[in-house]
C-alpha cells in the first residue's frame, strides 16, 4: 500500500489539487494535503525499513489521518451546508482546509496521548 500511495495516489492527488475547483486557496489546500500525505507515508516507509517501529507507527497515524480527509471533506461540507448559508465555493474552500487540518490535528493528539501513556506506564508499553 505505501508504494501505491507514493507512486500513484499522492502524485495524482497533487495534479488534481492543482486543477481543483475553488480557486487558489482550495488548490493550495489540496496540493499541501497531497504533499504531506506523500511525505508522511514516505517517512513511515523509510522508518520501518530501518526497524524504527515506534516512529513508523507515528508517521502512519499521520498518513492515515490524511488518507481519511476524503471522508472528512464530505462531512465538513455537509455540516457547513446544514449550519450556515454560504456561497457554494466558500463552503468548498472552507471544507478543503478543515477536512485535512482537523484530521492532522487529531492524529497529532493521538500520537501525543500515546506518548504520555507510555511515560506513565512504561512496563505495559515497552
């Protein structure tokens, strides 16, 4: 799967991001998403090749968080449409950023709490 992301999905996502609807800010959002997705997946792949399992796990959490942004995009768009009356392109621009930034923050929080839990209970998590 990392090979598919690294060789096909992320590069094609970068191309689609460049041509995305919503103008410059939506395009920037999708291009950043694609670049970060590639970056975290590559780091996860390289870290597991070096035998650094904990580091691999953290990078994969971030990669999966960005992978799930496609679901979050639709959810954010639906929530915004149900809550506020905005022009469609504004809704799309806001959703394009919220979908992956929110997921990335959740991934970082998960990594943080995993590390805090390991510090509190070092025997259980070694």
